[in-house]
C-alpha cells in the first residue's frame, strides 16, 4: 500500500512521520534546501530569539477544516503548570520582547491567564491567537475584559467577510458568532485608533491557492465589515495554507497535492527568506519541546542537534544562530509575498 493510501485510510490524524513521507515522496517540488542553495541563501539560520511562541495544546471548541494543529473538542493535549512556569522563566532570563500564545483555543488551557499575567508583569508584549467564538462560550465570557485589562493583542481568524465562505471552512454558525465577538472587542476599544488594543484579523484561502495581495484585501475587509457590521480592526494578515495535517489530507483525497506543491515551489520568492518567522522565533509545544516554528512542531521536527531542545534547558544565546530544520512544507512560507504568523513578508 502506498504512503498516500495510508494517509487516506488513517487521516485526518495521520502521524507526523507519515505526513513527512508524503511530502518527501511528492515529486512536484525539489527539496527546500536545494531551492535555497540555488539562490545562494543556504544554510538557513536563525537570528536572536525575538518571539517565544507557546502552543498550549490542541483542545479547542471548533474543528476547522484547515487546522494544521488537528485541534478540536475531543483533543486532550494540554500544557501543564510546570511547562508554563518554565516558559515564564525563559522570558524572564532572556531579552525576548513577545510572548505569542496559540493552540487549539489557547484560552481553554488552565495556564492561559497565568501566562498572560506573568508575561505582562515582566513588561512583555503578549499576543493571543484567538478563534473569537471562545469569547462567547460559557465559562469564558469574562475573557474580553481580561484581555483588555492586560493589554493583550488579539490576533483572530476570520477567513472571509462573507458568511458562507467562513462557515464552509470553520463550521456552521461560526461566522455569526465571530462577528458578535469582534463587536464585543470593539466595544472595549479593540481595533480602535489610539486605543492601545490592536485587533488583527487573519485570512487564509479556502482550498489550494495562494492568498491575494494583503493590502488590497485589507482594504476590502475594512470596507465590507464596517458597512455590514460596523466593525473596525487594526490590520489584516494573509496566511498561506501549509500542506500538513487536515489540509494535507484534503489535498491527498482530492489528488491536488502534486499541483499545490508545484504551485508553492514555482512561486518561491527569495526576497521572503530574510523575513521568515523561523529566523526570529522559537516555538514551544504543550510538553515543553522546542521547534523552529509551529508548523515544524506539528510535524515533530525538533530544533537542530546541539542546541537546547526543551524549554527547561532554554538558553537564548545557544539558540541564536542555530541551523533551521526544513522540509517541503516550508515552500508555503516563501511563496509569492511570503507568509508567517505576521502575515505576508514582502510588499
């Protein structure tokens, strides 16, 4: 039986090793390192750690079709207090400006508020990667005020300003609840000019295509959301769908993986490489293991040998300059205008 057939049989929770084999076996794209070498950009190395991105687990109140984390209500992976405290110690001992908290729905983790309070007490910038609907869920309705009180930046997924398109990707009724949650955030000052409460919306395409121009799409979002719902926001990020996890399964099932990887590789933009998020970030999983990015985390591609591999061993100086671990999924971050947790990389 072929690797692709195995993925179809066992998806959407195929092992990381199986996903890597599928990507490696696909002949549509060269090795990512080969493309870097072709442009004189190899070896790819990290700079100093500017962002500590903490994935607190895979528990979520939604099951989105594009989710690279395979998060959902049935998942049980969750960060412990021990790991959360180690993350705060790492922040305290290193000059890292930003704590970026993600999941799952990070707010559902019992350590979420401790991470926020601890990092803000240290004077760190804190980002909450929020799915919006959690802010309306029983037991979590205090969160909008909590986030505002601690000046947490909210980065929220809203893959379209049209209800049908959004619900197709994120589930029935999600769009309406998301709009209600944004209106709650707006009422607290989020997304308002000079409020000090940034609200970033995130777009990712439906299906196997690259996102459109970020600036043009932001202008369209701004006009449509204000006109339809009176909504304001700070900025829009566009993110390319990475061919792993549920999206990889979708591509394989539709026999689109070859075409999509070919599109990503053909759209490789060398100008994106200096701005790749892996060069200024370290990613921590719910168990405390370290990765170059959240996508590598989901593929269980740990940091290179010879550097600290867990948050308990964290030494920023030893992680700066490390070689970055790559595979074919990395073409998603360098295609077109580029893509990462901060949206497109180049104009």
